[in-house]
């Protein structure tokens, strides 16, 4: 589509279309990171290289394509940030369960980027497993100036090169994740640890995809004593902190929140932390968790104190400590 020429604050109906006036090479909107891997986080940095025929840029809007989920924009000083949410064509897995809708448009407006300067507009998202290595994802960008604008939205036809287009949409090529060392042979952790009146059964974690900074943890705690106790904290070697979370669904939207004050285990009862409900959340990971590993950690109780435990690591999306990863269409990724 040719660039849009606008004068002042004319309504959309008054926009006038004119032939392309600036070369694509001199006015591209680009993505800094041109590769991404499936089932992994992606940091999108839209670079605006020039204005419109010498006029400053005042609005930048990026469309998030289907299959890219959980988009979150980075605020930019001096610019107003707005997002549009829409339903996805199908459910996708996420760290917080299956998602059916999300941010599909991010817009920064109200600022002023002179023609002779460059700037970046950043968002974070997740590339789903709907894409395979070799695929290309396009992120159309709208650029408006005090006068005129561009719609960087053209997608090359099969066999056509993007440089042949006048206003190509910024593109990201999907590549396979870099090979890592083979996962260690699974080592079975003790299925039950006893500490006073408490029995801690089968602590386990889910493996994490590349770039993840959070991980879900699960365990069952039985209180065989006559006094209540309270789970107040958890930790593992590769996380900056651990929290106890609850998960609920309201109006079809899954919500997660920390459990204030800890989790009570009444005498003679047990509490199961499992996918889709109460669970442990480990944040600020320093390294990923790989299926088959065992990770040392602790659980802290109000009465029993801090108890060392060993977590086994199950595959991404597993529903139990000994379960295999779900099939691609299952999307059973609940914390």
C-alpha cells in the first residue's frame, strides 16, 4: 500500500492517497531482532529510521500477528501508550494457562521524533509453537507524522523478495532453538520427606522454555499431627524468589495471585499444590529447568521451619511428576 499523506488533524475520511514519495531504503520501519524460536519469548524492538519527507513521526502502531501471544508494550517517556485486545483464532498455551485472547495492537502516540533522528519502540511477547523453523512472521507497522505517514504492511508473495516491495512489513524468521547439552538421566527424588508431623510428597517442577524467567512448582503436604501448620515460603537454587499462588477463572479469564499470609495445613488434612490450582511460583530464574533434572530447594513452614527438599523436573506442560509432555494440540500449560 502506498504511503498516506495527511494534513493537520483531518478525519480519516479526508485522508488522501498519493504515490510513494520516499524510497523504502530511506524510511523503513525495522525490527531489530530478526529471528525467533518457537515456544519461546521474543523481544520486539521496532526501529523508526526516518520521518515522512522531513516531517517528525508522532505515532507508531504495531500489529501482533496470530500465533504471537502475551504481548506487552514498554512505556516510552513523552508518548501515550494504548493497546487493543482481541480474541485469538484458537487457544494457545502460556505460563499462566491456556489463553484465548490478548493484545493484538500496540500504539505509541503523542510524541515527536524528528526526521533526522532514530528511535525504538519495544514490546515483549511469546512466539507459540504454531510456527515451525523456516516460517516468517510479519508485524505490520503504521507510522504517522505531522504530515503524511506510511503503512509498512506489504508481505512478499511466494518467491518474491521483501526488498522488491515499497512498504514491506517488518519480518521475523523462525529458527530452531540452539542445541543444548543432552538432559541428564532422570534421578528419582525421594517421594516423601518427613519433618515432624509433616509429610512432604513428591515435589516437582515443570521444565521451562528458552528465555523463561518463571517456573511452576507442585507438591502435596500432609499434616499428621494435632496442630495446624502453615506453608509460608519456598525456594530453589536457580530462582531469585518463590511464592505461593492461587489460580481462578473469572468470566473466562484465568487469574493468578499470591496467597497472602501463607497456606494453612490443618491437622489430619493434606493440601495438594498442582497444575490449574494452588501452586508454587519461582521467579527471576537464572537458568532454565530441563526435563529429567533434579533441583535442590526448600519449603518453609511456620512451625516445622525450613525443610530441604528435592524437586524432579517434568517436561513442559506435564500434568504430573512422571507425566510426558502433552501433545501439541493439548495446550495443557497450567501452573
